[in-house]
C-alpha cells in the first residue's frame, strides 16, 4: 500500500504558498504554532540555531488537510490524508519521566486517530550531556523513551526512524509522522542496531530504526535517522571532523544500498554540527562526495548524542 507523503526544503520566502503540512525552520524562537496563509501548517521551531542567514524550511506534505492543526496541553496534531502529523512541547526537567509521558501521549493520539504506525520521529531538548538523577540527560531520555515504547508494546521491528539532538534552549520538543500502514524498518550492516547497544551506553538502549522505507505514489521514499560516525557500536575518529564526516557518509551510502536498488537520490539533508566553524570543512566533503548530485542542505548547530561525536546527518531519499 502506498502512503501519499512528500518532502522538500523550501526557501523561507515561499513557504506561505506551500500546501498544508508540517514544517521545521530553525529560527531561534522555540515553539510550536499554526502557520501558513490559512493556518494549515504545523510549524515547529525546537530551538535549533541556524548556520544560514535565511534558513530554508523543511516541509512535509500529504494531500489536503482534513483537519486544521489543533493543540491542547502542548500536544498538536493535524490529519493530512494518509498521515498524521504530531508535535509535543513541554519542559525538559525530570527528562526520563517527561519523555515517558510525551511518548505515551503521542502514541495514544496516533491510535485514537487511526494512525497507529510511527514512521519518523524527532526529539530535541537542552543540556543533553549534563547529569540528571545519576544519568547523563541523553541516557535519561533513552531510558524514558524505551520504557514508554515497551509499555505500549511497540516491537523492536516496528521502531520508527528517529533523531535526538541537544538544542541550545530549554524544553522538550518531539514531533512525528504516523500512518495507517507501517513502513519497513531498514538497518545498517556496518552498525549494531541501536536497540541492541551494550548497556554501557545507557541503561535502556536507544529505540529507533536506522531508516524507514515507505512506498508513495511517486515511488519509494527512505526516511533516514540521524546518522553519525559509528561503526559496530563504537564512535570513530574522535576529534577529527573530516574523518567523522566521511564515516557518516559511508553509513548513509550503506543505508541507501540496504533500502533498495530502486531508491532515488537524496531529496535533502540536515547537518547538525557541534562546532559551527566546521561547516566549511563538511561542506567541501559533501561536494566532493556527491558532486553534481549534492542535495539541498539545512545547516544547524546541535549537540550529538555522544560527546566525542562532532556531526550528525539525517535526510530523505525521494
């Protein structure tokens, strides 16, 4: 079965003319709001600092909106044909408990609306490496997420693609795309599946698939999780941004191959950099790697899950 979902990076000055859907634009003004000419866009700013003076918007479309974006208690939702867009914002203190509650609410909303299958999720919160209740905050997030998904009986083989990044602002921002039918999780043979990581990384392993493949009316689409310089379960090339970038691209290429020979090229990428001054180096490596096929890129500052990792990249083949 096909899922009518499409995506692209859109120049900010043309966004108001785009169809109904979901958008993310790093504008350093955290919040979730209704936007667009007729209030038919669920607009998210999770507090990411853009590395561009006029950052493009990441846009997702799925046919005509059958409901206007609505928000209650920090939970926003909008039905667009084959998919349900959701977003949740709230405080990020007591992060383990907050994450557990947010995931419980999001999954309940999906099931209630008849869109029980999570395809893609994004998670942003502040102070990702600081300690909290005996854990690093990223570990607390992973533990809360895993506890919620276990309680909700989401199987390991049904995990969505996902990203978790530390932002420069307080607050927990989670947004998701859900559907009536499941996607196909894709794993990377160069890496241990995240949900099988050794316990030394977190009491509960990160709960996500490396990518999710879906079929759309325009052909296959691959939703790629946040991907870093990890092989097996070990971080590679600490302190070397060029080597980490090339290792990350090798992982992206492998996911493309594992996703199927019929997959198209990249529609867009988002690059999270711990240190903004690394952008020129990374941009040159992307041009070297992809050549004329270099896709549009949204550049943001963000803290990757492990302190030794300097870069994370996500994207979409479509």
